[in-house]
C-alpha cells in the first residue's frame, strides 16, 4: 500500500516511519523526495495511519504539498 505522507524531510523522519511500521509487523520503503511511504505486511489501514500520525506526520489523500510537521518542521 502506498501512502502520501507530509512532513518527512530527513533520515530521522525515514527511520521514525520505518520503526512505526515495523511495530505493526510490516516493512516500509520511504521516499522523502516523493513524499511517499510504501508499506508491505500491514493490512489494517486505520492502524497504519494512526501509527504514522502518532509520529507527527500527516497521511494525506491528495498529492503531497509543502512539508510541514514531522521532526524537522513545526509541530
């Protein structure tokens, strides 16, 4: 499943999201430039969204815009 995620700007953001997905039993491939996270092994979309949002990022349904939030933006 591919998610558009706002607020990812650096390697710290990438590691935080990879750990959040791993805690749900899945794996994540984070593309900072595209603002996407490809997730394998997690079927519960609501739990996945909560895990990402709990890390301070926004899962968006529309194309990714300017980076806000996350570790390097304003929370």
